[in-house]
C-alpha cells in the first residue's frame, strides 16, 4: 500500500479553526489521561512505575531477626520444596532460596507504640511484594502467614506486677528459647488487683498462655482476678 503524500496547509482557507484545534487538544489530553500509568510524581516529574494489584509479584520470606525500624525484619526468601509437596507427616513445604538478607515490613505493624516489641518471631513467614516509598526506593512489604493469636510458655512464676516473661511457640510447635520471640513480656488484665502473684489463676513456670501483639505490646487473652479477702464467721 502506497503512503499518502503529505499535503501542507496553504493559505488561511486550509487552516483548521480555533474550535477544531481546541477540540483536538482536548481529545489528546483525554487519551493520555486514560492510559493506566501509575507511579511516584514529584516536582521533577513522574518516576518509576508503581505496580497495580494484578501486577504484583508475591514472594514468601522467612524471618531471621529484627531489622532497624519498627515492624521491619531481616528475612530469607523462600521457595517451595518439591520433595515435601506430597508429604503428609508435617514436613516443611518451604526451604531457603538463599541466605541473602532482605528487609521486609510487616504491614500489620505500620504504626506501633514507642515502647515496641516485635510481633513476629524466628522462622515466621510473610507473603510480600515490592512497593515504592515516597523517595522512589523499592521496599518489600507484606502480611504475615501466622495466626494473630499465638501460644506462649511462661519462663517464671507469677510476678508481683501485671506482666510475666514468656517464650513464643513457633509455627512448628516448638518453643523459641533464643532469638526473636524469646523472653517477651506478656501483660495481663487483672480485675480487682495489680499483681499476678495475688491473682487467680495463679501462674507457674512453664504454664501456657494465649497471647496477641497489639500496637507492639504483647497481651494475654485470658483475664485474671485479684484475690479478695472476706470476713467469715460462724452463725
């Protein structure tokens, strides 16, 4: 097919009117605005494209330790273990892709108390994706693959205050005795009292509790009641 030769506009008679030019400009602007380009825009223009939900590449990471920054963890990327895919005896479905440290933000810890304790423990896992911060730097963020309510085991008897030291129980059912998730302080709600060693039930060393992390602080889901003395007499 032969190209149509360009015919230059000659004379005022062949020039488009102002109305036509304005309409054409409007049509082009609407076309540009309809293109789904997203990203970070500042005074210097539009920068690296921010992925949309259907563009996200989800990866699984395993927590190794707490990184600098509340809610941020040093993690290893995980891959599916082909051998254990059909396992029915409790073997792990994941293994380390490598031992390169990747920092991942737990989105459930995006705004915590100043006196902060991490909500995740050693070997917890996070489903994460890349997101750009306000300076255009790619960050990994995600949602943990662990229950919000967890088991913990006391490492001391009831104390003379409202909290007690515990170790979290890992996803594999094993108590975490060192590293992230060990030695956490669990706070308890005590009705009519302020001390666990003067409350019912009376906690002992190696007792189990159900706990949750709220705003960077661990709380026992169980309620306690302070002892009440009464005057007893015989009729």
